[in-house]
């Protein structure tokens, strides 16, 4: 699956306000990792659901666990805790 296929580009465009600090022409080129971090941090339940439909919950979990394994993370403690619990429960063969 191409990382930024047309559906993902459309999703980014629909959530353009979350990326207010990125130039308009650069938004559709953001990485999947950055998209996951932004939607998990600032999106609502429907945004997260759509993200999981686009890239799969397993891929989102893989990216999330890779991001939180670093020394520094941008996730707030409550968000971090919630998605650890969520992915631990909903992802087969947990990537943690």
C-alpha cells in the first residue's frame, strides 16, 4: 500500500486545520508517522476510526510503539496511556 495514497491525501486535506503550521502544498506529503501522531493526539474518535480504516489498526499500533520507544515523545501522558491500553487489547500479536 502506498504510504500517501489518494484516500490518505483526502483525509489529510479534510483535517487540514490540525496541520495549520505546515504550508498547504506540503500537507499531502507528510509522513504516515506524523499523521498517526497527530490524529492520535488531536483527532476525535471518528478521526481515529478512519485512520485505522486507512492504514489498519495494526500499522497504527506499530507506528505508535515505535514512537513511544524513543527517548522523547510528543504524546501527552493521558493519550499515551489510553492508546497503550487500546492497542494492548485490540491488536493481535501486540507489537509492543
